[in-house]
């Protein structure tokens, strides 16, 4: 539990800013350009890709590495 809280404290800002940077533009694109009947597929596709990126990032953090550094 302590390791989880420390990890959250150490990485929260980076996760939050990455989340906002990824989802805010995506929402603008999806709601502005994607037809209504395709929005669920668009969100699901991006969510899958985003989950893969977060999983890779978590694996790197678990090994003491960070992405982009």
C-alpha cells in the first residue's frame, strides 16, 4: 500500500497532464469531425491504444525507467 501511494504521489502530475493532453484534443476531434454513428468505435479504438501506452509506461516505471528520458 505504501508503495502504491508513493508511486501515485511521484507520478500523478505526469499522468494527469498526459491524460489531459491526450483526451482533450481527441474529444474535440471526435465530437467535431466523427459522425455520430462512428463515435463509439472511435472512442473505443483510442481507449485501447491509450491503455496500451499506459501499460508500456507502467512496465517501464516498474523497472525504474521512464519513457522519453
